[in-house]
């Protein structure tokens, strides 16, 4: 690989990392709004089946990006992005905490009570999310590379989906449990949010498989990579 190609690969890696970190931080800030992701009103275990938090929308993007980085840049680079994302999330919590401490002026469009209602639970949410997310992402990366070794770099769809499905279930179970334990959400929503959240993530994982193939194709063509070859940025 030429020096020019290596610089382009580094810039692309930084761009993917930026998208990953942005998706992760935003998901923890917007989690308190809920919506129906499927146009049917179905209940299971007394909970709405297809109701999920808008915070779930950016999450599948993070797993697509780590799978893409794992495929093109390797396991070490994928882990580095995950660690950077966790640091960014914790730093965002500090900023929100400081913003909450500063008293609003009398003519502020957003007063202290409204700000606290929207962002007051961010610290608990991020704490729960990061605990679950850290475990789930490392599970995703480990399983992805297990299937990559087992299939000798073939069957991209298999490792992309199987790694994501299991890690997303771990993430959904962990974060919903922690949010209920810390009383951010009522336990009455647990079953519905667990099942609906997991189904939503499985659905998105299936839909983003063509994007994974497209991304891998573009990378391999741009950087002249052989099947199963990874870019060494060092």
C-alpha cells in the first residue's frame, strides 16, 4: 500500500470513528422519547410490543461500524474505537452534569426544571448504557472474529448477523435491566422493551447486511485488498 493510500485509510478510519462516537453519545441523550417502530398495537406480557426508545435508533449504526472496522482494519482497531466511544460518553455526562448545576436566568427559554426533566437522568442512563454497551461491543467483536477465522474470511453475512444478534440481545437485556433497577424506567415496561428492542435490532441488522457488503466492497476495491486482508495503519 502506498503512502497516499495509507493516509486515505487513516482518514477513513477517523471518519468511521467519528460517526461511531456521535451515534453512541446521541443515543444516550435522546433516550427518554419513545415511539412505535411497527404500525400495529400488540401487547405481550402486558407491555406494548413495538414500543422502543428513540435512543435505539443510532445504536445499530455503531455495531455496523465496528463490524466494518473489524473486517477492514482488524480486531485491535475496532476495540480502540469502542474505548474512545466510552470515553466520549463519560465526558458528555460531565458536560451535562455541569450544565445542570448552572442556574438558568429568569428569561431563559429553558428553565432549570425542564432541563432536569430532559437531561436529569442522563447520568444514570449513560452509566447503565455504558455497562451494557462495553460488554456487548466486546462480545460482538470477539464473535465476529471467531466466525471470520472459522469461515476463513468467507460468508460475510453470517459473521455480520450472528455477532450482532447475540451482542444486541446482551446489550438490550443489560441496559433495560439496569434502567429498571435504578428506577429510570418502571419494571412494567421490562418485558415489552426487551423483546421489542431486540426484535428491532435484529430487523435492522438484517437490513444493514447489504450496506456491510457494499462497504467491504468499496474498501477492498479502493485499497486493493485481497479477501480476508486487513489494513495495517502502523
